[in-house]
C-alpha cells in the first residue's frame, strides 16, 4: 500500500471518528437532564424531596 494512500485512509478514519464523537457529545449533553446523583447522599433523589426506598425483602444465595 503506498504511503499516500495509507495516510489518506488514516486521515479519513480519524475525521469520521472525530465527527462521531462530537455527535455523541452533543446528544449526551441534551439528555443530561436529571441524571446527576449526589454521591455523598445517594438515597436522596436530586431535584425533589422523594427518597429511594430500599427493598423490603432479603434474598439469600443457596450455599452448596
């Protein structure tokens, strides 16, 4: 494969990946509404006073 073709192919792939990453970042910035979680208080839901309740049951794995 000639060097010019190798460079051209590499540049085309790099440009495509850069555009793909930019599109992904734009889409993820739009959908970030309400996804922040306070790691110091994970039971509290952000933007409201509701709290997440732990399950009221206990599961145990069988021991063999």
